[in-house]
């Protein structure tokens, strides 16, 4: 289980935040609606008692729960994310060495 920090309103790290990825989270992108697009080296997210397959990209709802309606998948680990201004899509960048 991965634990990453988020920046709280007072600019402090929220050490209780844990998105449940089974690998490293390497990129985050905040949408205007408060949802967070997450990219990295993971293939699944654990939430409650279940595990949901997500190939290197997922999205969290504003409350931190997994957005089960978002699962575009990526063939390789995601290193960078960007959300378009109109929020119609997100872009992911991967890198192979």
C-alpha cells in the first residue's frame, strides 16, 4: 500500500492520504471539480475490501474515493499528467529507458 502526502489548504502535508495504489504514484493532476488524476507504476487500487484493476492511471473523487467510472488504462507507467482547460480529457506521458 502506498502512502503519499497531499497539500492541505494550509499548505501542510496530509499524511493520512493513501490512494491505495499497489505501486508508486509518480504524477498527480487536480481537476477543477476537485477530482485527482493519478498516474504511476501501479496496476490496481485497493479500496475498502475490494481491489480494482487500473493500468497505470486512475482518478480519485474529491473525497479521496476511487472514481470507478474512469479507467482509460495506459500501456506503460505514467510519469506526467495534464488536464485540459475544458476538462474534456487528460493527457499522460510515459517514458521508457
